[in-house]
C-alpha cells in the first residue's frame, strides 16, 4: 500500500489524517495545550529559583557588544545581499527594503552604544526614530 492515493483527475494526494492524529486537533485545543505547557514551565522554574540571585554576571559593555554582533551585523549582511540583488535586477522594491533594514541596523547599534554614556531615553529615542524611518521605507514598498 503506498503513502499516496490517486484521485479522479489523475493526480496524487496524501490520504486524509486519522482521527487521533495531532493534525486533526483543532487550533483552539492545540493552543490551550501549548499555553498550558509554557505556564507550567514558568511556574515550575519560579518555584525552584532562589529568592535573591547568588551571582549576577552583567559587565557594562556586554549588551552593546552582543547587539553590535547580532543586531547590526546581521542586518548589514541582509543589506549587502539585497543591495547586490538590486544591482542585478534594478527592482526599486528591493532597494527600499535594503535601505529599511540598514536603517534599523544602524540606529539599533547607535541606540545601544549611546544609552550608556547618556541615558536610556537617548537610546529609546534613537531607536524610535530609526524604526519610524525604516517603517516609512518598508511602507514605500
């Protein structure tokens, strides 16, 4: 017996799932199960955690360095790839997408590095302005 069945038009399709299969489960029931697992996990970890942390490792420049690597360099790679695609195809949509991703990456890096010498408000303002500019570029698409 094969895994595929042939229908009247001559094309093949998978047989319908059986009643006990998880694919038949309704979305609401599956959502309740997933949320219940997360709530159980959070409550269990909270129950076994100590009241005060014993040791906290938070050097002052850890967040800016990690944000530079993951929040600036990844959009820079995406920008490079989409810029090359724009140079080959000439599609303006790709250019605006590339500029929006670059704007998000640069402003996130600037916001992260400038919030430590000044204040968190400076970082939030720079991030919000960058998000606004990027959303305008994405909206132009």
